[in-house]
């Protein structure tokens, strides 16, 4: 973007510096990737949809006491956020067995998980984002024991809030990935995004295992109608947000 210094470009977003060193500008892209970027494509309008969904969900979480990096959205596909140092750990919360959990354990797709399963993955593309035990995570000094406890507690709180919110949208929250960042004073904030790119979402009005998919699995599995599914998520999120 003209006049702004690019700080970082990932698979789905570009991060720019602003005149305020404490604030960054995130540009959401239409690019789509899967399987650690081995599959690439584009989803029309994805950047704007994901930005708007994430913004609304961050606002919902803030009202429930979850601190986030979100500030505002100057345009539909841009988000201003507080600058943080990203903790190099992806936190995955699973409420229903799907995806890699089924492949690695033999659990049947759709198996309910109670209490929710919290997993940690090393945020490292070169290594394929491997899953880590807590002992390995601590060995690698990716976080302190207190920070690991905080990551787990915050992830479960996010899960509790989002399950309730999506339920009111007639959507089942199957699983999702979170990233967190640290402020200079050590305060931990929810960062990155929450969107159909980072969540598995099933339409409660559909029983067909393919038709119910409202997330990036439509792209991963070549199910088609990806843009339409993302748009339906946005419409339901906006409608529910307007009611609350």
C-alpha cells in the first residue's frame, strides 16, 4: 500500500506500520492456501469477509472480558490492531472430532469432545507447524509455564463465548485455531483473526456432511461454493450482532 512500510506478509494478510508505532494496519487478502501452502488459490471477497467477521467476533469477545489486539476497521478489508509480539504457538481448541484429529486417532468424524481438547502447535512453516507437548514447548522456551496456563485458559474462554455466539447463528463451532501476542508490559492479547479461514463451522440446518461445511474445508476438499459459504457466515454473524 502506497506510503506505508510493509512489516510482514503471510498467507492471508499483510501487516503495515503506521505513524503510531503502537498501531499496525492489517490488510486481509483474497489469497487462499491449504496443507501448509501446498495448495493455493483465491476466494473472491475473502479478505473483506474475514476482516468483517473477525472484527465482529473480536468485539463480542471484548464484551465478555477477552482482551484482543483489535482497534477498528478503517476499510472493509483492513483492520487496525495493537502492536504485539506474537507467541510462536498456535492454540487449537476442538469441540467435535474432524480433520487431522480423525486422521491421526481414528475417531469418527463428528464425535463430540467433552471437555474441549486444547492442543499446541509450533508456529513454524519450515517444520510444518508440528504439534507440541507442553514439555517440548517449555524445553524450546516458546513460553513460560505461567504463559502456557494463560494460553489454555484464554483459549477455553474464547471457546465458551464463541460456542454460545455461533449457536445463536445456527452454526456449530467444530474447532478453531488461535494466536496470541504480548504487549511490551507482558499483557497477553488475542491476536491474528477468527474467521471461516481459522474455524471449522457447520450449518445446523444441513445434515449432509458436505453441504453443512461453511469454512475453508470447502476449499481444502474442493467442495465448491466457497465464496457463498463464507458470505453466509458473515450474514449470520452480522444479523446476530445486530440483535445483541
